[in-house]
């Protein structure tokens, strides 16, 4: 049996009770549809025996309606938890699918309940209870929040956080994992439908990167690992394992370089028990080293009558223009009429291009190039970078141009 102070058999009574108790409906806004929310928490009672297993009980993966909305709800949840020094929830696909199905079902059959129902000949028929539905996707469900009528993730989160029962699910220390489902249905009472499902699986110890954010613009991330173990070791993507170290829940980490999805995996050990846990995050271009502050071409001029070279040399400094971390680079050159030194370095070290050994008595044009390649980090954007070089030997004088300046 499911026990909840919000378990009513009358849908109208649910709406009235919640509206009256948490004031989620703005009575002054006559054009605003009613907004209702409901929460339920697993109390440890047994599930209803022989719960009906109709097609309406779940087990179907409903298409994603708005991925950004769902992720934003997760982000806000974990921000609220961080503000109270609570560890983040790990978003898991199975709970997403359970929540997404229920949101869609509420709208399509136009009913309001944690239980799953079908509309048959215009009448609502009980199909299965909350835990039976969620168990089609996930084992270990502990709680559920639902809401209708809210149009944005922030609005629905404000509603849930202003309600004791919903806030308790969001801030629970018993749950480790979360799923979020959003759906909309024209012609239904509330149009927007939201579901949060919470749980904790036996033998699963989530690793979470940056409070389960979808992306990062920095390789420097924060990990949270659930559980209590003696030792742990970590690795990036398919790389090699780091050294075994004492277990800790909070870990500062640097993910692998390169734009795209990266995985951090932990191996956790106590005695003869070993657990593996991992999480992924997308590294955006803004968080990837990028070689820059270099020109595409450089030109030198040599005047035969004046025996004058301008500029006498050019000094350039390869830097990482995105993260401003040190980069190690090497130079290769084509052309024998100049030198480029040093041939390797680490930022902020510079190199210098100096023409020399060319014929100074005959007008001509020399061409060549320098290629700068970053060797660490090896996946730096903009590497290699080629600079085309030109030297024009001319038989006319060079004249300096002075631009007037006036100040008051």
C-alpha cells in the first residue's frame, strides 16, 4: 500500500488540498490555469499484490520532449542541495524514462495521480501503482514529485521547493539518484506535466562530475563519489589507471583534453569488494586549450641601396588563448633564408624569426614558412599553426612614415 498525506481518490480534492496548503495557484491571475503539485515517498510498505500489468503501466520509453528543460531541473535540484551542503543526485536514464512516461501519461489520459491509470470509454481505470510503474524501469525507487501547469523549470522548482513534501524528496539524504520527465499535451487540463523520480540502488555507488552538469568549459572538475571505501583509483576515458589512494567522497580532477564527451571512471575497493563507477561530461570548445596570438603571415623588406632590413626580426609568443594554461610547442621551418629560435619551448616562452643568409644585391622574393605544433596538451585546438613568411629584396629606398599626434 502506498501511504502519502496527498493520496486522495478525488482528483479535484487533490488540486484543492494542494492549492490550499501551499498556495501554488495565483488566484489573482484569472487567465492562469490551475497549477497543482503532488509528492509521494516510499514508506517501506509492500507493493499492492498482483498489481495490474497493462500496457499503460509503463515499460515504454516516451520520446524526449524538451531535453534542456529536464537537465535544467536537475541542475536546480543539485544547486539547492549544494546550498545546504548535501551531495548531488546522479541523473540516471532509467529514472528519466520512468518519469518521462508518467508525465506523458498524465497529459494524454488527462488525469492527476501518482498511480497510473487508463481512460477507457471516457472513464479512468486504475492500472498500477507508482512503485510498480517505476519498477518497470528501475529498482530501488524511493520517492516521486509531480506537478502540472508550470511553464518553466525554474517555476516548477520554485513550486516544489515551497512545499514541504516535495522539498523533502529533493533534499533527501536517503536518495542518491534522480530522473526527470517533462511532457506537454494540448487539450489537457494543465498542458505542462513534470515528474521527478528518486531512488537508490543496492550495490550502486554513483560518481558525479560537476554536480551532474551536462557540459563544462573547463577541464578542471569536481567529482563526488558516494559510499565509503578503503581505497580508490581513477582514470580518464580509456586511459591508464592512476595510483591507488585513500578513498574520499570529494575529489578535484582534470578531465582529458579535446572537445566532446569525456568519461571519468573510479575503481573503489574495500577488502575483497571492488566496485566500478563512472560518469560523463561534455567538454565545450571554450574549455579546450587553443593555440593563438600568432599571425598567419609575416613580411620582411630589404632595401639594396640602404642595406636596410625591416623589421630586423620578429618575436612571437605561442599561448593558450582559451584556458591560459601552459602549452609546450615545437617549430618546424621551410626555407633557408631565416632562422627561428628556439625550436621548442613552453609558454610564456617566445621564439624569434631573423632573416639572414639571403642575397642582398639582386631584387628578388623569398618565401618560406614556420609551423608551430603543440605537443602538450596534444589535442590543442588550432595546432599545428602555419605562418607564411615573405622577404622582398627591393632596389628602392625605404621611408619611415610618421603619423602626427596632437594632445590637449
